[in-house]
C-alpha cells in the first residue's frame, strides 16, 4: 500500500494546479519537494503536508492550535452538523459533472469536509488549505485523494480558473482570491453562523448573537450571484463532555475566564450560501 507521501505526489501529478506563493509560477515535483521556475523550494512532509506560505508574512496562530482542533474534531464527529452536510452533498451531487476539484478553504482539521465527501457519489479531488500547521497535520488523517496545504486564504497557491467547487465552512473569506481560482462555471459554497448559532452558550458568556450573515452576503455579491440561501437549524440536547469540547473548540473559550457553564441544549444554526460567478 502506498504511504501518504507517495499518495500526495500521485495526487499532485494527476492535476497539478499548485503555484508558488512568492512568484506565482507553476510548481513542479522535484524529489521530496515542489519547485518553481525561480527556484523557490517547498518540502513535502512524510505525511504529505506542503507548506505553501510566503514565510515573510506567515504568523503562527497560538489560538488555532492542536488542542482546539482535537476538541473541534470530537464535537464535530457527533454529527451536530449532519443536515448541513446533507444539503451540501446533495447540491454537489446534482452538478452533473463526472469529476470535480474541490477546494476546502480554512479547512480546520478536516472533519466537516470528510463527512461531506463521504456522501458524494461523483469523483472528486480535494485540496484542503489552512493557515494552521496543526490543522493540516490533522487533515492528513483522512482521505487518500487530497492535497493538504498550509496556506493563506489571502494568497492562494492555486492557479487561476482551476477549481470547480469551493467550500468555506465558518472560515475567513477573500472574494478576490476565490474568484481568481474558481472556474467560470464553478460554485462557491459559504457556510456562516446564523443569528442563533450556539445561542445558549453565547448567552451564558454575555456575548451578542452572531450578526455575520448580511456582511457575508454583501461580500459574496461583489463577484457572485447567490443561487440559493438555505438556513439549517437544529436544537440538540448536549451532554457535559460535548459541552466541554464545544467550549474548547473555538476562540469563544477566551471569554470563559473562571465561569462555570451549564447548559443542556444547544442550537446549531447555519446559513449556507450557494453562489456562482457573475
Ligand atoms: C472557525 S475555524 C473553521 C475551521 C473548519 N472550516 C471547521 O469549520 O471546522 C477557522 C479556520 O480558518 C483558518 N484560517 C484563519 N485565517 C486563515 C488564513 N488567512 N488562511 C487560511 N486559513 C485561515 C484557521 O486556522 C481555522 O482553522
């Protein structure tokens, strides 16, 4: 059986759309690394991670660390977002394509995308990009057919017009870069917290409700027509262990201080925007 490194090379060879984050030239495989025409060199780890960041700008995030992503994985694995996955996978399956390239932007540790991909009945190649090395290290636990990149949403190491579907699941957004890498008939799927997302927890932490959706929609509308906007709301009974993971899985934990949180219900409320290029 091929190891992760060999699989990574194989996936790149199949459809090489990677470019240098410094000079934007195409990257070619050169032994254990990728190299551009100008000799910028990027090593590929044994687990198949590729560091494609401009190191002059790269700042390690102390918030998005391995512990946060492990809690995220535990919580997400309990299927609180199942109806979101169903909606997205159904849409992708309906695209009527035989094979697609998907880009997961700000992938985190990869479980959301893994669960969406499990429901796909078309062939796909997946590129996962996150700024956090810890996140990308965890993404390599999944899949055989993906490329795992430590990279910046604001400087994507991806060729123009090369992606069929971009998924941005609760992550930062850069419309210029998304439009640049998306094919003319490509789709953007942006998942944003609805006003009631985690409302029971936010209430206990004295935080206002999320109010992101209008800004996100206006940003999307600069480059994309919104084909549909779906709101998914589920209210779950939450056990103590899941609550602990939930608290640890996001920067919300910074508001915790010494507070003891007790809640028995949690609202998972997300808006899914489906967009296509104008
Ligand atoms: C709220 S988390 C969402 C992660 C994942 N999509 C999920 O829902 O589990 C936001 C993610 O965006 C990543 N991120 C933040 N700024 C980024 C940037 N400039 N480029 C790439 N990823 C970034 C963080 O490292 C983090 O993994």
